[in-house]
């Protein structure tokens, strides 16, 4: 499965379902009108209002249904000069729905995500609920005690269900890799899942407060993961198969239920559907089919929660358009440990505290110093950044795809295309992600939030996309030699001028963006509809007409009452009203129709005036109708017709947006390769890694100068009969003789061993994504996996010691490494006893070397020099030694100058790690360093430390002899008790003290014999 198939949208045909049209466009008039804009009120000249030129519809939202019905009723019963709005054309079946009830569309306009940058359009900023719904990814995982793993996940944005080929003998590393690649918002597991799997997923899940974890973890009944249930649910899906069915599936034995469908065609039989489904899905992946059952069951649950029974919208909500299989090993396998150890992707907390914390649509983090971070900022479009991340997460083993990307980068980096590359990259900034824009158009949403202006609404985004994509297409066509570049040819083929031009012209001819900016809602251009233009002219002349009406009305009233009539006014929704001044004492109108055979109905009072509806006002309502509502209705109908016409080209627009995102990702790679002075590696099917002048892509950016190094290693030849290629025939190699498959690095601390291991792996990794590499030249064989034991990712949440984590990483590498794998082992064994550690690292390296023709490529670094001195590992054609060279000068006056690091790879092994010198350079006391060096020399001479450490110096021996003489003299002395008249304790103590002093003084060599005490 190619990764670019994942985001392809199947063909979406339009239907004439009128109920869908009624539901979508009869909810409220605010679908294309943002709330909060002021409605226009017309009155006579003595009480004018400063309003926009044309009305808004916010005042009409609350009573939308009532006013429309009353307006329509009046228009049917009374002849009016302006015809009512014609019936709406059939609206197509809704292709995608919001995941919340339609009644909440109004409130959702006020909630939007913070834009990534100031010039982001509607596709970059959606309301929170829209963004969460559009970015929903539901994933189900099931793993047995034997290690067999199954997985299925559903992406709401693509309406696609992905199924994993069952993986045998898996572990938490594969689960971690799946979580990293899928990035789910919800994870489903069985209630009978192993404690290991449940505990591991629980550590990364959101808590009850919703502030921790990257996904929501849900435990389902084990019956939801049944294989047969999953198969039946998959058979029940109405999948859109690409292209026309050219094969008729028939079977000899069908179920009894098939007889019920004999008139519907053989393809509807269960067995036939099962046969057709088996052509695209591996039905032998029983665990994955069970996971698909859990995912489809969760989708059905969400449908029942968000929609009422028999709601036609529920049929298209959380719909599965297609089902695809994916294999975990169809590209280079790189687990999370490798990504972290090599700093391929590395995130950190966002500096803006308001954007921290995960949500369904964002992780709340930003990219830190990483290889992907070198290119991320070079991608100009949202879909380009997404595609670039996919490229980095899925390095390919398809040599043709790698060559195609290298060819594109080489073409873009030609000296003659440098200026064009910068210009095209700047033009890509104007290309927005049309997938989210078209989803909003399908929902009937014009402005998704208050932070989106009219200039950046859905119509403006589509119009700009059509213009900029065609301009970009023309710019690519005129590049010399562009016809030989695959991605450029793909852009020229996919970006079709006819549908894009038609779409842009339709929008330009229909939408008046200047008036829309003034009125705060989408406005229709003059000349599009004659009835609408007539309604607007009548509405604009309403003030002069009302002046004549109020003059005539005053003439019919008693003379005393004329002074109280203020004016005649038109309110949208309420119609025409007569305004009378109010009595400040009673609050009633000064005149309410006395002396007339008419009923003046009081409507409301405001600002010292009372508003009445009388017979003349009712006649005007019946004659003219609600002109404001009619204008809004007709504009909504026209905009709906425009949306139907634009959605005809939806597939072409989305395909063009996706392919331009792919182009943007390759542009980012090309610009980065040019900035960092990288070269194109030569990819080969031979199992080799030959690098000359290799550099670390991150390290060289943070040091004043970087020393480049070479690498020559060759993996096992495997089955030569089954892998003879034209390249091998033209240039045969004896792989195991020319270069070793395992290289063991030694050398002092700080000498660059770890950097060397990482740079080789990064060069291989970059070569497999089709990118250039930091080297003078490189020849890289196809590598299926990069397995590392470099960094120990410890956590208090893990019930593992650091050494057990190291052991798990090495065990994973030993179990999954093939002859085309690259294995990195850096200082393995240091977490335990030195003898155990040396034995373990020796056994592991000997295991890889002894695999014969199936041995992988291994780079290892160690400080256990005893394994070489004791001849446990001996240099051979398959096993080579190397070390990072240093210059030693022990006569240097300062400790820092005694060891000079050259950072240069040299053949052979180092004799010492010079750990004590490194300790002195890093501030360890000199006495401690000298003591450490003396013990180290004893160990080198194989001396018995217990005997050596128990030997006394001359001074210590003399002190011991003196002490022995004193002890013997004390034992020979006849000590008598003090006299009886000495009762006090202090006197007795003085007696014995005197005896001891006499013994000590008599034992000294210079002392003279003393008299006996009496």
C-alpha cells in the first residue's frame, strides 16, 4: 500500500434528495450569515438610522420559521408586485456531516481554534468541535499472550478504515510504533486484553480530568472483538470500489438468505460479496478483523448518540467509504526508540502556555531540534507539512520511489532553477488545504468562526486556490526539463484547468466580496438574478416610500393627534409599524386610534415611543411582504445553487490540493538539501553501506567545525540465487571478504563514537526517504529496519530498571533483525556488573556475527577492553575493529592538554578509554583521579587488589610495632587496686591513668626505667 493512497477521496456523485436539501438549508438563515450583525431598520426621514447599505439576517434568526411561513402565506393570498422566491433546486445528498446536532451550528461560529499564523485561512482555523470531529482517528488494538497482534483504525477525514496484517511474535515496541504512526484520538481494547497491553496503553491515555495523555482509552466487551462479527460488519459496508466492476463473482454454494436477493443480482449474495471483499482484504488476519468489528461498532454507537432514530443524516455520518490493508513492514521499520535516539522526530512543550496540552485535534507540542525540524519550516502549506511528516515517518524500501524523489530534488537544485525554486515556494504559501474547506462547504458553513473574516471565508479560499493553483501549474510547465520529473507531471495532470477555471469564474460572477465585507455576510453580485436586484432596489427605496405613507396617514387622523405620530418604520420580521410618542407618566401611547374605525394593536414600546400595527400597516405587509426576508431567502437559494455547482468539482479540487501538498513536501526537501550542502546517495540492491565523508546532520550545525568520517560495512549475502540483479551481474562483489558486517568501536569518552554511530544511521535513514545525505558520496543498499540500543528511556511510570530496558531493546533487535537490517549498539552492558556486562555484549556481538549469510549490518561501541585482550572477540573478515583517534601528551602542564581528541576514525582498537583523564577534565579532584589511576594499573597487571590494598607502608608498619610493644608491656604489668582510703571515683581514675602513662613511657625507645609505684 502506497502512503499517498491514504488521503485519496473516492468519487462523490450528486443525488437529488430533496429532504437532505430541506434539512440543510432550513435550519436557520445563518448558514451563510454570521451572527451578531445588525439588521437594517427603515423609517421616515425624521428618525433615520445609520445602517449598512443592505440588511443582515441576525434579527431574523430566532423567528426564522414563523416569519418565512407568514411571508409565504401573504404572498399567496395577495397579488404583489414582486414575485416570491422560486422553489430551491434539489440539494445533493450530504456527503459529510458535523458530529454535533444541526441546532448547534449557530453557537459553533463563535468557537474557533487559534490560527497558526496571522494569514491562515479557513482550513487552518476551524471551530473546536469541527476540528475535533474532522481530526478524529479511532484505533482498536488486540494482542494475545503469544504476541500475535492485530490493529484497525478509522480516519474521519478520509472516511477510510485501515486494517493491519496480523503480526506474530510482537511486543510493546510494535504497539508503540503503531501509536506513533497512527496518532489516534481514541483507542479501543478488549476487556480481556493482557495486563501488559492495558497498563501500557493506560499510561499514555487521558485521565478523568482530560488533561493528560494523547488519546482516550476505552475498554469494550470481548464480544466486540469477535472475528465473525467483524466479517459480517465488513460485508455490510457499502464500499465504493474504484472503477467499474469487471468481474462477476459467483459461487456454487450460497446461503439460504441469498435466495431472497436473486432478483437483485448475483453480486448481492453473501458469498459473492465475501469473494469480492477478499480481493482487497486479507480475511486470514483474524485479530485485525476482530479489531475492525470493534471500530465499526464504535462508529455505530457514535451515530446513535449524535442522531435520532430514522434520521437520514445518520446514514452518512461516520461513513466508511473504503477499506485498505496496510503492512507494518512494507516500508523501513523504525520504532519509537530509534526515532528518539537518532533525534529524527522530537517534540517539546509549546512556548505558548495556552497551546499546551493534548486535544483531539492537536498534541499541544512543537517540534524541537530534530532532523524533521530541519525541513518542517520549509514546507509552506498545511497539507505539505503533513505529507512531509508522513515521508519522515515512513521511509520507503521501494527503490523506484526513492529514485523518483532524488530525481525531483536534483532537478529543483539545478543552478538554473534556483530562482524559480524560491518563486514557486513563495507561491505555495498561498495554497491552502482544500479538504477541510470542502468539508465546510458540504456542511453549508460559510464562515466557521468569528476569527475568520469575509475575505478568508470558504468562497474566498476556493477562489484563491483555483487562481493560485493554475498559476503554479503554468509556472511548473515552463521550467526547462520539467516534463521528465514525475511529481511535476503529476501536478500538471491532476490540476485540471477546466474545473478550476469554472469554479473560480462561478464564484467571481456570483459573490460580491466588497459588499460582503460591508454587510458582514456573503452577498450576491448585482446582475446574477433579476428578481433579487428588483427586491434590493425596492428595499433601498423604502425610506422615501415611508415618508409619503406617514404624510398620508397624518392627513387621515384627527388634527389633535397628528403631533403624536412620529413616523412609520419597517422592522424585519415585524413588518411595517406606526410610531407614536409615549406618555411619560402612564407609559402608554398618546394616541392609539381614537376616532377611527380601526384597531391599533400595540406591539412594543422602546425609547419613549410606542409601536402600533394598524390596518394600513397590515395592508402594506400583505402587499409588499417581508422584503428583507425575501432578499435573504433568495440570496441563500443562489448561494446554495453555487455550492451545488462547486461540489461537482469537489474531487478535482481535493486531488489538486493533495498533489500540491506532495509537491510542497519535495520542495522542502530540496530547499533543505541545498541549504545544508547535502549530496544524492546512490541506492543499490546490494546489502552494503559505503559512505565517504559522512557527517551528522544536527551535530555539524552546533559545532565550529565537524570532522567527517567514512564507513564501509556489508551485510550477509543471503540467498544469492534468489537475489541476482543486473547490478550484481555487472559488478559482482564478495561481500563478506571486502568489508566486515560488524564493526566494534572503541576509544576514549568524548571522542565521538556515539555521534559516529548515529550519523551512519541517519544517512541511511535519509537515503530511504528519498532525500540527499550529509556526505561527500554515499552508496546505500536497501535497508528494511534500523534497530538501536542507544538511549535508555527511563520513566517512573515504567516498572523496569534501566538495565532491563536495555535488555529489552537488544532482545527486540536480535529477534527482528534480518540481513538487510542495520543494528546500532552503544555501550550495552554498562548497567550491571562489569563481568556480566562484558559477557553479555560479547555474546550478543558474537551472535550477530555467527549468523553467516543472514548476518545483519552491526555498528557497536563499547568500553569493555577485556573482551579483546582475552581474545573473546577476534578480528575477522566479518568482524572489524575501529576506534576514534586521540593524541596523548602526559607531559603537558595542564590536564586538559594531556588528551587531544581528533574525532577521526582509525582502524584497530583503542588500548584505553582514558576515563580518569576525562574525569579530571570535568572537575573531579586530583587525589581521586590519582587513586583511580593506581587502581586501574593494578587491575591491568592482574594483581590481587585485596593483597595489594592490605600491604602496609613503612610508617604504618612502625606505628603498628610501637602499638604492639605498648600492648605487651601492659599485659606484663601487675596492676594493683588503689588503696582503700581512696573512695572518690575521680581519684581511682587518676590512679589507673598514672599506670597507663607509665606503661606507655616505658615502651618508648628513648624512655628511662621508672621507679615502682608504691
